[in-house]
């Protein structure tokens, strides 16, 4: 079974989310997705909300759609880690302790929006995490990942050659949505099956204009196309930011 999924999704359990998990499930199904991996802000959760996250994920999953619970932790040094497949908070702020807690629960530890930290991260953290977001739609913009992001990811892989690449929505509202999916083949639509594929790198990143495997390895032609398309997009983003500042 070929399935498409969105990673790092926020519901109203996060302070800046605008849709419930039930609404997200329906909306993403209508847009051709078969699974969601949540990434609720840890600072917005307490034990009751964590139980709600777990229960709502189960209640909105069936043989046609799967919701995987997940929590985003803001740790020391501005490092954010999304734990996919976990339902337990940790008071720890040290990123290594956060990652250890995620792994103890059988979750996948993803370095979130590395652009925020300039793609610079302690080697100990890079060796501990499972994956990094090479394209975070919320931070990196729509349509394509940036050339800088892929260069930053390559530097990270020099420290940890096993580091996986993912694309994430960092979804808060429909206006910021862009159709980039993590695609994989599974025997059954279950959290365990999806997480197993993610851990083993058995997936691809696909959008209308971009495709990459879990190692973000591009052919020479794909790399050239990305570079040629990225420059005008970058200029458009800068112009948009400039006019938004003027109007604010």
C-alpha cells in the first residue's frame, strides 16, 4: 500500500493551532493524505492534554487514515526536537536528555526547523537525533527547500552519515499549507508500520517540483534545477517580507 503523510502538524492542543485533530484528519484526507504525525508544543501541554492527544490520535485513526501522536520540545540552545510516536512529556531542557526520552518511548527524534539555528548544532546532538527537517514549510517557505538548507544538511551528515532527511509541514493553518508529502509503502496503515519505515529510511520526499530520498541525495540535474529555481523564489520571499514589514 502506497501512502502519503504529513509530519510536524499542530492542532488546537498547541496555542497557535487552528484545527482540532478530528478536523485535521478530515482536511488532510480530502487533500490526498493517509497519515499525520503530530508535533504539539510541549510547553502548551499538561498530562490531561497529553492523554487527549493520545486518545484523539487513536479515535481519528482507522484502516484508511492514521494519526500518530507527537510532541515538539524546545530545548537549550534554541534546539527544537519533535518526537514522533510519543505520549509522554519530559521536564528536561538538555537536548540529549530530550532525545533519550523520545527513544525510550520508541519514538523518532527529528531536529525541527534547523534554519532557526543556522544549521549549526553540537556534534553530540547530531549523533543522537534520527532525522533533520531539510524543508520546513512553515520556516523555509513553499514550493521548494532552499539550497542553503541542503548544504546545511550535508554538513550535518559529515558528523552523522546516518542522519535522515524529512520534509515537514509545521502546520498551523490552511493558508500556509503546501502539498509536500513523505511517501512510503506499508503492509498495514499503523503507527508501528509507519515509524518502522521512517526509522529505516524507507520513504521518499515528494512535491510537485521536488523529489528526494531519505538521504536527500539529488542527481546532478536535480541539484542544478533546484539551484536555478531557488534564486527567484528567494528574491520573492525577501520582497514579500519587505512589503509585510512596510504594511505592519
